């Protein structure tokens, strides 16, 4: 069994237990969606997920995708990022590795931060009487491209308002 298959079996079992514990139905669609999500790396939207399912010739309604992703978030198998773009952005959480992202407040571009120091400090945070399921940090600001645009606009504005 490959590492990917083992991971898929593990998450399917966790999802099965979650559904049983909450008296929810174990449908073929729900598991197909979970498998499709765990085939992917990185972030995705509901529209991306719909395309992935279609490419696998598995037809599910947008409503089913919304409901199932919601269940997976509640089951701690998926995170919904609080990014301020219009569509919800999801990502699987296969492991307990800390994650950190920087988000441009202007264009909403998201990039992973590869900082060992940040990862280490997140790993060593062990609060009392609170079970940590995942460790995520978001850093907001302006990306290089938006900084350049902003700089140009500010310069143009100050040139316009300069006394002639
Ligand atoms: Zn930007």
C-alpha cells in the first residue's frame, strides 16, 4: 500500500467514525469527496472541487459539496481558511504540521511561509485544558506587486497635488 493510500484509508476511517458518532449517513458521495480532497495538495475552492469531481466522472451537486466540506471541517479533516476573498478556501489537514501563510490584504494572494522558527514556536505551544487539533498562523500585509502599485499611486497623487 502506498503512503497516499494509507493516508486515504486513515482519513476515511476517521470520517466514518465521525459520521457514526454523530448519527449521520455514510454515503458514497461523502467518501468520494473526501478521497478527491486528499488526492490534492494545497488550497482549493468549491469550484475547484467540482472540477476535480467532474474530471473523475463523479457527478455531485454543488449543495452536496458545500454540505460535505462543512462536515469535513467539523470532523477536523479540512480547514476553511479565513481569507477575505469571495469564495471559501479549503485545505486538507492530513498531519499536525504547523502551517503559516501570508495573505495580501489587497489582492488576496496567499503564500505559504517557510519559516522554521515560526513552525518551532507553534509546535511548542501546548495550552492547558485545550486540545489543539491544528496550528495555523496568518500574517496579513501587502505583497511585493501591490506595494509597487501602491507606491506608484501615492507618487502620482503627490505629484498631482504638488504646487505648480
Ligand atoms: Zn497583493
